[in-house]
C-alpha cells in the first residue's frame, strides 16, 4: 500500500542511458558534468531543445579540449498532472595535445 501511495504522489523512472567512446582512460581527462530539466504539464512537451542545452554546457566546460567518455541519463519524475524530464550528462575533458 505504501508503494502504491508513493507512485500516486510521484514516481521517478530512468528512461534511457547512453554510453559513448569508453576507450579513453579516466586519467587522461578531467571529469565534467551537466544537468538540465524541463517541466511538462500532462506529459506534453513541444520542444526538446533542453536536451541540446546539456551538450552545450559540456562544451562550455571544455572549451579547448575534447569531450569524450560521455554517459547520458534521461529521467522522468511524474506526479499527478506534472512531470519533470531531466537529462544528466557526465564526460571527460581531454586537454589538447
């Protein structure tokens, strides 16, 4: 019963996880991360531009280097009529040679 009440009041779901370019060792770059969110009413979103904002934030954290070893997680938190879509991205900034 407590689990059902929690779900009615709000649930969090990981909708997708993506890994890329994992061949770069952790020691060769510094960790960077970005997180963006968007509130949706009735689950309706007319734009997904916030996803690209996460990528731009990573590039700003690594202006002269190469962003590599990217891990992205797309989460959805739902509560009654509202949902919050969140994109969390972690990567490494490899300095120029």
